[in-house]
C-alpha cells in the first residue's frame, strides 16, 4: 500500500459500517431525548461531512455537560439504587462534584450481562499464557459465581467499604475476579505487576495500608519461571496493616504459612451481593510512574470510572457483546483497568500473561489470531519493534476477525501507521489513543465514524474539552501547544491518597493554569479536528525559542535499522547555552561510526529541521525506562544537570539503575 497524500486518509469506514456503530445510535437517541445535534438520516459518505457531524456532537458533549452525562447514564442504563440529585453539582477543577446523592456499584454493572440466561454460558474471559496453545474460557455464570464466593469470603474476614485490598498478580482471570469482588464489597482495589520488585511495591502499598493482599508464588515470562515467594514474604513483613493474605498458586507452590488458598475462597455457589456506595466512593488507587519521588496514589471513583468507561469502551471503541477485546498490558498499567471495561459492554475480554516477544517478536499477533480477537490493543513501541523485525502478521496469521487496532503508551509515528496498513490489514480501523493513568481513560482517541490520517489521532473524545494552548494560555490550531482540559471529566481523580488538603493534587495538574487541567503533553489540534501528540511538555526541546517534541526525533532516528532505541535531551546551561545530545542504543552488530552519525544528522536535518540535529550522538548500552516501559527523559535531564541520582529519580520506579548511573557519571564529568 503506497502512502496517500497528506490530505487523503489511510482508511475510512464504509458508510454502512459507520452507520451501524453505537456512536451513531447514541447520537440519534440523545438527539431525540437530550438535545444533541441531529444524527444523519442516511449514511455519510463525505469525510468533511463526517468530521463536521462528529465535531458538532463533541461540542455539545463539552458545552452541555449535564445533558451529555445524563444521556450516557440513561442510554447505558446505569443502575442507580438511589437517584442522583444533579449531574454536576460543582464544575470547579479541582473538586468537581458528580451525581451527588447517587448510589450504585461498579461490579454490578460489570457482571450484569451474566444475569441473562442466554448470555451466561458464553465466555466472559478468554485466557492464554506462554504455555497454552488454545485460550481457556471462563463463562459469565462462572465469573459471577467466583466473584460472589470471593466477595462473601472477604466480608467474612471483616473487609468493609473503604478498606484497601492489594494485589501482586499478573494479567490472569484471578486478578479480574479479585478486583470485582473487592468492588462488590465496596473496598478499594490496587494492584502491582509481579515483575515489580519489593521496594517498588512497598512504595505504593505502604501509602494506602491494605488489609488484604492477593499474591502469586511466581509467574512465567519469556520462557522462564520467576519465583516471587521471597518478595511476597518481604511484602507481608513490611505491611503491618495486612490481616489476610490470599495465595494464588500460579507456579503450583504451596501456600505460605498463614495464607488462605484461592481455590477454597472461590469454591462456594454464592450469588454476588453488591454494596451500594456513593457515586464518588473510591473504586481503586492507581499510581504515577514515581520517577521523581514516591508514586502519586491516584484515587478514582466507582461512579466516575463506570460512566467514563461505558462511554469510552462502547462509543469510542464500539465494543459490544459480539466482541473479543484484547489489550497487551500488565496489572501495573491503567490499560489493565481499562481492559476490564470490556465487561461493562458485554464483551469477552482476553487476558494474556506473558511476553509479547516470546518465542519471537510476533508472539502477540499470534495471540490475537488464536483468540479471534476483534478489538486489539498494544503499545506504539511494539508496533515499531514488529516493523523493525520485518514481520508480516497479516500475511502469516489469520487476523480476519480483527476490525480495530488500538495503540497507546507513546506517540505512534507515521511509519507505524503505514506499517499497520501495509502489514497487518488494509481494512482496519486504527484507533491511536492518548490519555493517562490520571484519568484511566483517553483525552483523544478513536472515533468509528471518522477516517484515519497518517500520524494523526482521530479526534478529542466525547465529554473531553481538550484544547492546545499557546504560551499565553490561549487556544490555537495547527500549532504545537500544551494539552489542557478546560472542563471536568467524571474519572478525574477525587484526589490523591494521603493528600488531605489537596495540595499535591492541585500542584500536579492545576498549578500552571488555575482551574484548568494541564496534562503535560505537547499536542497539535489540526484544523480538520485531528490531534498529533509530540511528547511530554516537561521534557520539551526548546532551541532558540522553537519548541520541538522528542517523539518527532525518535520517529526519524529509530527508522534507521542500526538504531534500536534513542533518547534526546535538551539541557539549558548556566552560561545561556543549550546542549542537545542524542543517546542511541545500537542494534546487534552495528557501530556508531562517522557514517552512521552523518546519516542520523542528515535524516534529522532533511526530515525535520536543522534545529533538530543533536550537538552530539552518544552510544549507550541501554536506556532507562519506567516499570511500565516508558523511556525516562526528565530524570535523565536532571542527572545531566548535576542532580544526584537519589534526588533525580525514585530508584524503585526504574527498570535498570545501571543505565541511569551512566548519565549521572556523564553529568558529573561535564560539570568538572
């Protein structure tokens, strides 16, 4: 497939396909009952017309928050056991008050599709790991039964609404059962992936003092078993708040002394009982990456997550009961929490515990094929790795069931867009999305009625008042600016744990523009309504007053086969100078010689601008990442500026401290 002109889309939905989406059905329903813009009476065949109609719906969703979010709750039949007194009692940020007086339960909505006898025997979850050839199903009826049994057991152990329940589990069905049982009780869930070391887990769990811990004895990854019994013992010793530990024997090990057995707790034939809690009652605690201190413990509410995820999963990913929803994630990343949202729409969710690159780089594409997944999600980094490995998943595997491919984690470069349409599928809806742990959702993302353009995210999401602001705090289009959100979303944090006066919460998002959420990303909102993400604004490159996104440089440099990964830093120097080094990890067998350096410089100069050319190109053995795989820019910048390592980064938040120590030594030598 050749690259189309920039004003022509890579893909557009067939008119009848777009007309059959839940988004179109919702708009028609909301137009008749809540004053939404009228939905088209006939299929739309013109790209500009489709964009204009979505833009009108989006404008209504952000200008009339009361009507839009009331429409969402009514359209998706949110079960309020006590009706709300209002939709948005206070729109101020921070501190917006959603649906005051309402009571409900998130788990009740996640499990309600299992109430239908016709649905009960269908799979709610399909599970694979590296050792299984075929997916193992867990039916809706069995999911409800296990959640009912485990919730009753938690209550018997004295767990009450507001108590915290921690998990040290991989992406397995037991984690979904434990989350839903916790929510059914009204307790507060939090999870860490078992590849986190003890210090990283304690940095998170010690903040919230859980009373229960679900923990595996180990996990299987990359063809190897990884024992975690020693880590679990350390967690138990360092978490005095624990009164119950539940052993999940993933590797077949015996339960440690004093721990309860998972199988016994989930054996009873018990109908789940759902505690009715206030709309803003905590559902879970998520964590920031914690690269510059203790991770922020982000609290999100049962009601806020419920309505946001119903909107995002059903309207923006078009998920429904006929779908199988697979996203590669771990329980330490918010995308695992969003994967569970598939249950809210009646979809079958696919949990995969293993490496996306074992036994080879194409392993995750094989999982998508074997599970007949219809909506598949992965990281931009995996797409680029697949391209560099020369994979042809669309040719070599049966991906005929896949209709939508989502990507997130970092900006997907244009090469990644093109590779997907060349090598995965020509008729595929690419839903590149961007949001954050902070809201456990997307600010901008996929829209099933719109075309896909090279390197561009389709549009801001409904209800998300996203703008790009210039340095004066004014909105603009077709120029790089700060990503801001000018009106509240229900899934915005109710606060941070142990932040009683809200100071840390305020300083994280509202310090720059009072009353407006500043997310910390550089974006361009284009005149046709699409969005381009350029990278984090707090690590922005700024040469001679020209702001540049680091992801633009990575996209060019990492296209060279000799470069496995790169990191660019812009450092303001005391004398007024500006140093911009590019650090590269070389592919096996490659050498950073004058020829390669010259090609790097030429590529950046011709494809971007002379300002994008680094002052130096430096080969390194590896780059540091957060525990969720994102490359670390801000702490590296601090190290190069002379900040000691222990002050520049939280060591427990980094995958490899030795890689960081290189930058500390380099910063020290530059100062000397």
